[in-house]
């Protein structure tokens, strides 16, 4: 945009200089109007050529800007797609990690329930042993007393 403004302002300055240079010559010497008029027409044709070149340059600059914007948009679109792909992959990894965590928690619960059953079985075995020891202790005591009575009699 700045290049276009620079070219436009340069053309305006050239046109103004040509106009100011031609005006005093016409006023000072009226006999040479035809050659000066031809010179002005040549300068007008040059000015028209410059203006057409300026328009072409403006068109090329606008086209170049449009291509740059499109390239930037395409680059940003590609970056957005890559970021989305990374986010999708990360989401998949998170889901897999959550599933793995749920599986580990289920395994832990199963192990805990198995350990609880084992603890109950061991506790029942300990209680049975204790009852048997107490039973045999009382029976042995009663037998010892019975044998002692039978030996004493």
C-alpha cells in the first residue's frame, strides 16, 4: 500500500512540475506555442503512459498483496489443522490413559476383595484353631482330673 501511495505521489509531483515548467514558457513567448503545444502533448502522452504503468503497477501490487494474504491464510489454516490433529491425538491418549486407569482400579478392587476373602478364611481358620486348642485344653484338663481321681481311688 505504501508503494502505491509513493508512486501516486511521485506522479502528482511530476505532473505538477511539468505544468509549472510549461506555463511560464507559454506566457513569455507566444510565437512558439505550436512547438510547445506539441511538447506538452508529448508530455501528456508520457504522463498517460506513466499513469497506465502506475495503474498496472497498482494492479500487480494488489495482486501480490492478495497472493500474500492467501499464502498467509493457507499457512495459518495448515497450522490450525496440525494443531487440531495434535489435539485429537492428545485426546485419544487421554482416553486410553483413562481406560487404563479404570482397568487398574478394577484390578485393584478385585485384588482387595480377594485379599478380604483370604483374610476372612485365615481368621476363620485361626478361630477354629483357637476353639480346638481350648476344647482340647479343657478335655485334657478333665481327663487329667479324671485320671488323677481314678489313680487316687
